């Protein structure tokens, strides 16, 4: 694989509390902006595929095509392969790759997709240039990322304010950009795209079971995950502060009035034919 590779650290890691969120994701709840552009024969590259639930949905949406999922972390690909095998998919394969230096020829894929990846990488503009290189003329680069500073919740909570401040500091110290959603269009322009459709999409957690799930996974992630380790090791928070943030999440989850919205930026970039 050509250099350079990523200099950033993936903030969340693949702890069970993180995978609880990743494995909930579907093309419907995370790639709806892309789905209308898909055709049955397409060849798709899904970068930073993680445990592969979105990747598997994409494979079902292109039954006469092929989907390749890649991730920088080899260990998570076993989980992705199991997801695909469990669904009986045969038009899907997986490989290790870094988005900054993809081991594919120019003009290979009809669609190159990345969900919640560019916020974690060291050089998102370089990543987009590389995605542009491997997509065919007339093909689409599709990217969706959360924007942490734009997340909104009710009721107000000093503890969740502290969570947001801590998360953004840890993500930036790791070399990422937690407020990526609002920057995607600018990064795509810097990468040389001229045909860009920019939209936004949300996840909302308000019903009792949604609040319990979302608050529980963030409370657990704050106490035991790569993010928690990085927060401690980087001197961003001690155990007492992490316990207070986790407790704030659990408390918010019990609120009958509770509402939480995650804003994402989305871009569909078409490569010149
Ligand atoms: C937040 S997860 C998203 C997983 C999946 N796309 C989803 O939305 O469920 C980000 C993934 O990107 C991977 N990743 C981080 N940096 C990467 C890089 N430079 N190249 C390829 N994958 C990367 C991580 O290992 C992780 O699996």
C-alpha cells in the first residue's frame, strides 16, 4: 500500500459499547441520501466499513453488482464478514485499507462511500482526493459525518455539556475533527469536486427505548472504551469526571421529556465524466 497512511487515532475503537451503535446502522437510517442513486449492477467501495451492517445493506441494494468493504483495523473485518455471511450475501468482500492510500486502480468503482469516517482521519481532503481517484468518471463519492457541536438535546444538562466538551477535545487531540458534518462540502471543494450535492440528515432518540439505548451506550463508552482510555491517558479527564459524565447520560436517559438529535452533513460528489 502506498504511503502516507493515517496519522490520526480512531477515537472510539471497537469496544462492545461502540459496536452497539455501529451494528444498529442501516442504509435506511444512515445512507438514505445515497440510496436513490444506486442501480442493481453497481460496484461499490465502502470505506471504514466497521462491522459492516451498512455495507451488507448496500450489497442487497446492488444484487447484480459487488460491494467491497474496507477498514484500517483488520480485527473488525471478521465481524463484518460474519454479518455478510449471516445474511447469505455472496456479492460482498472485505479488505484492509487506509482511505488516504487505497490499493485500487484509478476509475474502479461506481460509488465510493464513507459513513462516519472522515471525522476521524488525519487528512480528510487527501482522503476525498483518494476516493475521487478510485471512482469512475460519472460515478459518485458519498460521505456522511456527524457534527458534534450541532447535536441538540433536552432537557438542559451540565453533565451532557461536559460530555460534549470532553468528546470534542479528545477527538481533536486524536487528530480528528468532531464537527466534520458542516465541513464536508468545503473539504470536497478543496479535493477538486465541482459537482456536489450537500444535504443534512438526523438521528433522533426520544422514545423510552431509544433514550435507554443511546444513553446506555454513551455511559458505557465513557467508562470503558478506547475513547475513555484516550480521555484518561491524554489528561483530558480523570476517573471521577468520567463517572460524572456517565451518570449524566444515565440520568438523561430516565427523563420522560428527553430528546436528542444528531445532525449529520452529507455530500454526493459526482466525478466529471
Ligand atoms: C465510526 S466507525 C464507522 C463504521 C461504519 N461506517 C458505520 O457507520 O457503522 C469508523 C470506522 O472507520 C475506520 N477508520 C478510521 N480511520 C480510517 C482510515 N484512515 N482508513 C480506513 N478506515 C478508517 C475505523 O476503524 C472504524 O471502523
